[in-house]
């Protein structure tokens, strides 16, 4: 079955990416609630970590971006948050943004999809934009470094190595997105973004499908490729393959850091966009793979000329 390609109904205006250092300690009564839940379910409670760790919540991260997302004459109508790991401490960032941004935008979060969570969020956001005929939308991708879980539990996804947010802003043609620190390119329109998810892709099939996907996309000198950290082993397998143009492109691709399961691929994309545009590239494709969920995800930005 060939997956459907979903083109976002609004152009991509900007990508903003920002890292954050550790902030405050854990607060009451949240710590007491988690302690009681741990006792009720027989899960070890890391009291020392709660006493000493400094966390940066998703709400604290998105609060720093509010001014860059605010455009009184053309307010954001939709905010979708995407995260591969849970928040360090409950802060309801979607509720915060719904209040902090003008015009009371619809705001919600997508989670539990591993490294393909941002791709899922983009498809859901695209459907909402169409259904509600919106003129501006934002998808926020988040990682944070304090992931408290049962030591005996499966460590997938891994604990992120950085507190980071990536904001993708979309707006109608002609809408002006104010330039700000961390923005890419200072353009009104970066390009048109499409996304697709391919389910039931086993690891052996990923080794086969990656070069096929690259060949079908026309990756080459004018079409850049960014691969998520979940594909690092599969890139090596593709590069050791038949020696076709597809495997050559896979070997030359930029591979995102594995320590950022949510934001790594998209932050790498942000760093590539200016270079790709000035080098005459017509498109950038990003691909990531979640072996636990057996989902291969791809997104392509056809760059504005």
C-alpha cells in the first residue's frame, strides 16, 4: 500500500529552534502526588532526584516563544504540541498558549508516537487547518532532559540530551511572520511542506525501503536529505548496498543527533535550510523511523524560489 502524501494547506513561514538550560526545581504538590502514585503501584520513587534535579518544563520553553508567535493582525488559530517524551513536570503548555496568544487559538498535544510524533502532529494540524479554514498555525516540537521513570522499564525513547523546542509556523500567502532570534531565513515563505507516514515497516524492510524512498524523491544535488537518528543503522545498510544513486545519496545525507528523539531531525533541518537555499536546492526531505512502532515517516519542503 502506497501511503498518501498530505500537503500542508498553508505555506511554511519560518522555523525557530532554541535550546534551554536547566531552570527551577520540582514543586509541591506535584512531587507528593507522584510519590503517592509510585507507592500505590510499587514503583521506586527517586526522592533524591526530585530534591536536587533542575528541570525545564515545556510551559517554560513555549513561554519564551510567545512574542515570536504573536501577530495581532493575523493571530494564530491553531497550536499543536508534539513530544516524544513526557513533560518534566505537569504545566499544561497547550492551555498556557491558548491563554497567552491572542484570539484564543485551539491548542492540544500529540504524544506517544516516538520519533514520528512530529510527523503525526503535522498531519493532524493540516486536517484541522482545512476543516476550520485557518490562516495561521504553529506546530511546536519539544524535548526535555529530566525523564523520571522506573529503572526497570524499557528506555525507549532514550532520555533527551538537551532541553529544546522547534517551532514551525504556517501562514496564508502574503501573511507576514515577524523575524525573530533563531528564525530561519527571514522569509515570508520558506516553502510548501508535505508529510507521509508508512506503517508496518519492519527493520529489514526499512533497509530496503530507505533507498527506494530516496530514489523516488529524486534526492540529488538540488534536493537535500536529512535523516533522523533512528535511521543511522539503516543508512549504513543502504550505503553498503547496490551502489546506486539512492545509496550514494543515503551515504551523503545529514544525520540528526540521536539524543533528541523529538526535535533532533527538525533542528537539523532548520540549520540546513539557509545553506540549502543559498546553494540552489529546490527541496529538502527529512526522514525518520521508529522501529518500536514500525513507522517510517517522511516530510519534504519544496523551497520557495
